[in-house]
């Protein structure tokens, strides 16, 4: 008797009304049999339930007497609808079965007979992973190759589709905003090449990640004599899959590596916190403060270690003269500054007569080689006000007004587009919540600038006072040291309490990569750390190893964006 015929005789007949085929309705565990019939065929697979993976690694799980239900086979947190409960009996096809399925799928006659709506849904299912998809575990190397190749193709087309849609949208917005003048020859061809290349790179990155992860995670399981999944399988597979970021450009590899590493650490810390092993109240606020300390220190003392665009954005957001911070930093580092850069404060709209006289006197003395007190003067940072208190209150108001339209778009648009049904059901609730979020976010940025400039003015007032020499030596060193600017940056974290609690972690995740780049650049300039070839790829690998470990153990500790992305790439594990 052949294995196929034996499989057909041993399998229970499927119900004619069953919505799933016979192969998908078989139990995940084979029934206990006598020694004479204990021989396992190719298609009788003993799957390991996900819940047993979290148990002790030294005791193999015992198969249940009854087939597990969908709610026990693969259970996820209800807070993540992107990973619903999976169906039992998911089967990985072999090469021959895949070839037959492709012939049926790509048949022009069959596709022509389908309605347009059904054809569109069919194409969507080929790219976007449906809800409730079962956990697939290849039983041999033949099935593993098919599983990995299918994962590559799905993720590749998903990456190409997403990147193409985003790039085309941004190009259209740019073209509409520009003048209708004649475009240079080959302009649209260059745009098409740029979109195609970026889309191909992202597709290869996502496809390579999915393929490598499946090969390693299931390959290690097949090589294990116990034929069961272990946590280190997913850790090693995640590390290897992180190498797929090599397909991206170097500047994008750096950004991806930093974000992936941070998301991995975030998941690990959240997991430790949920287990009671790590507890830090308002941890996102303190991380934000540590990061901003490094950023604002570099902005004043070592501006070349910050990205130029980011440095200009900080100066523009502070609603003050752009070169003022460079003048202060040059006076501290070199004992002098460029006189021409003082004119930005001198020509500031609304400058007071007192501040104008102070700045003119500063320029005259600087041309003669006298650069004045090392802390300079308040007039550099707020030339339109003689009072530091009034200047900081006005700065809080102006920065909040300037940032309100930006934050309003972030708070109002997503509920309308992404939660349209809920918005139409209760629009006033969403509008009121979006308005409060916009006010809180703009107040946060205004408070950030007011705290930093307020501490800058405090330094000038203390060091130029008559009682400064009578202060303890350690206090004098604190106000005159470069580290004072790090302290000013750290104190800006208290402005984060304006923000909603759930947004504080996201803001911390935004500034931490900027601080890491600045600190690494500063350390490289001083030769404190060696040059590491491919360091951004290593960051991606370490981050993906952490993410896939947490995704396997407790995915609710990761952000919903990370969970959704990983689920679409590799599916449930």
C-alpha cells in the first residue's frame, strides 16, 4: 500500500458542508495507534502547539487526546487585531503541489471567469496576509524551500507596492506645489527610475528578510533531533534576517538599523516590566531627557556632530536667530566667534533699543579682538525683549502657535481616514479628542524651547552677577562647564508631561536615534571608538533578533506597528 493510499484510508471523511478542504481539517495531532500502525507517513505531521513552546525546554510536550481548538492553538492579545486567532491544520505544500496551485492560479481561463471584485480580492490575498492565517511548519526540506520562496515573493511585492504608492503620492504633491513651468528633458524618466529603484530595494529588503527568517527558523527546527521549536531558533533567525537590510542605501540602512534596534530594546524592557524584573516609572520621560541632553549639548558645543537639517530645524523651532547658538558655542570652544553671525540678531525684527545697543557694542569690540564675557549676553537669543521672563513666555506662545497646525494634521487626519466608521458614529468625540491632543502636543514643543532658553538665560544671570565669586567652587564649575548644556537639554524632558502618556514613548523613540548618531559621531571624531565596517547592518541584525524573540514569546509587548509589520512578513509563529 502506498503512503498516499494509506493516508486516504486513515483520514476521516470531510463533511460536505465543511468550509475548508479535507487536508486543512485534519487534526494537528495524530491519534495514538498500536505499534503495528504507528508508522508515520509523509503527510501525517505532528505539529507542536505554540503554547507548549513557552513551557520548560527540557520537557517535551505531550500530545493532547483531542484536536486543539483554534482558540488554544494560536492565541494572541485582543489588543492586536492584526494577529487574530489562527486556524488549525495549516499545511505547507510541497514543490509538486505548489506547481499545480500556480497553474490553477495563473490560468487565464479561470481568471477570466472570475468577477472583477473577486479577482481584486484574489490579488490582494496574494500580497496582504489575511486574518486568521494558520501557523505553517514545513515537515521536510522540500516544503521548507517552497515556504521560503513564497514568503519572499509575497513580501517582495508588498514592499514594491507600498513604496511605489508612497513615492508616487509624494511626487504628485511636489509637482502640484511647484510652478507649471517647462520641465527639463528626461525629468519624468528620472522620476520613474528613482521610484522603480527605491521600490525594488525595499522589496528585496522585505522579501530577503522573510525568506532568510523562514529558512533559519524552520531549518534549525528540522536539524534538531527533537523536532520542536525553541526560542533561540527565532533569535538566530532574526539575526540572520536582519542582514537583508544590506539591499537598502547606506543612509537608509543607518536609519533602519537604529529604529529596529530601539524597537527591539523597547520590547525587551516592556517584557521585563510585565514580569516584574524591571520597573522605571516614567521611563520614556527619562530616556527622552538623556537623548535631548546629548542633542542639545551637540547643538551648542559641537554642532558639526548633528545633521545640518536637524540643527536648522531646532533653531527654527526655537523661534530665535539661527546663528545665535553657533556664536555661543564658538565663544566657548575657541574663545572667539564670527562677527558677521551677530548681525542675524542685530537685524532681528522688533529688536529693542537696549538690545540693539548691546549688540552693536559687541560687534565693535569683537572687531578689535575683545570678545567680551564667555557667556555673552541675553540679547543674542531674544533680541526682541529685554526681560528674560517675558521673552520665554512669548517664546512658549509663539512656538506653540507655530507648531499647532503641524500637530493638528497629525491628530485630526488619522481618525478620519483610518477609523472612518467610528468617526462617523461619534464625530464630536473624535474631534474633541483630536483638539486636546493638538493643544497638548504644541504646548509640549513650546515648553521644550522655553525650558532650554530659560536655563540659558539663568546661566548668564548667575555667572555675570556680583555674588558669583562667593559661590562654592563646585557650583562655579557647574555653570562654566560645557556639561551645563547637557543639563539644559536633559531638563527639557519635563516638558514631555504636557503630552499624553501613550505618545511619550513614541517621542522618545524619535529622539534616541538622533542622540545615538550624535554621540557616535562625536566619539569617532575623538577616536574613542574604532570604525566598524557594516555597523548599521549589525545594528539591524541585533534589533531583529530581539524583536523576533519578543514576537515569539509575548508580541503584545511590541508596538502595534511592529507587530503588524512582522505579521505581514512572516505570519504567525
